[in-house]
């Protein structure tokens, strides 16, 4: 049986580890040829090697999604390697800890850290979408874009001012583009909950029982849980799905 993404070409950002890497592996398993992008040259080469090892096709490109020139170069990678772009997963992003901020209330955030999160998480997603939409619109056939938002794009969390603002913005971008480009390009986003990744490892280790008390599954999710949702949204099986913000959260938002 053919895979869900058989014959498609995909671009995945933030693919050096975690959700991005696992999604790249799932896409390859389902038949896609994948361009993987990240700031980490070593990490992205490792992801591409893992795909090749299991019989898939991958090309790696180092890119900072907050820089227009990098995004343009990144977009050229799948086109040069495979001739088109059918699916994109805009997953690259950072949290407050990666910007040097922990435990700050809204009025306590340094301006440079706030700007950095908006620049990477929100503007970076928009820059990627802009390039992807332009390419997909001019191609024959249809396309699918999935963005990584967060539960913090749907509700508030203490000490996440810039992160929550950026992820709420990603949800807004997703819904707007979904209306503008339907049905030619389907645009959706995923909103992961507590997922076991490098980005969340420290807070889960420190506050695991407290965090999981609100999760009906009583366990953290895995990158595979998110990857499977992204794969389905990117496939033709989701042909009538657009503008959604899909939670992968063990039931957290049902509370």
C-alpha cells in the first residue's frame, strides 16, 4: 500500500531534533522526499542521514527562518533537488529559556528577548509561509502547509508573555491564510501540549506532577504523537481540512 505522502515533496523547518526530526522521519516513511532545515548543521545532517538510512530521500539545508535571505535559500533546496514543493511544516521556534528568560511576568520581560521570540516564532513562520504559498500557488495541483503553534497559542500560561503572543499570532496567520488560499493551498496548525522534547525537558523534570495533573492522559506526549497529526494534515486524506488549530495534548484543553 502506498504511503499517505507518496510522491510528494516536503519542507520541514526545525528538523534537527524533537518534533521536526520525527516528522521528517514519518514523512519519509509515508513516501515523501524531504528537505530538512535548521540552524544546527550537525543536527540537520544527522536527520537527513537517518532518513537515508531507512531508504528515504532527504536534502539538508542550514537556515535561520528569521532571516529572509536564509528562507529564500532554504526554499531553493527542495526545488533544486526535487523540482516542486507539495507540503511544508513550519516547525522552527524557540521558547523563553532559549532567549535567556525564565520565570518573568509580562512587565518583566527584556525587550530584546521579547523581540527575539516574535522574530523567530511569528515573523519566521510568516516568512516561510510567504515563500511556500507563492511556490504552491504557481504549481499545478494543490499544497498543504502546517505550522507549529502551541497550547500557548490558545490560552495563557504564566511567564510566557512573548511565547504566548508569538504562538497566538501563528494561529491567526494560519486562519487568515487558510481563508485566502483555499482550496488551492490548505493551511492548518498543530498546538502541542506537554511533549517530551529537549525544549520541555527541564520544566517537565522540575514540575512534571503539577503539569500532568491537568492532563487527562496523565502522561507527556511524544514527538511521534505530533508527527502523525502533521502527516495526516499534509496528506490528501485531509483534503477538506483547513484553518484548524489541532491540539495534541492528551486532553489538556478539554478541561
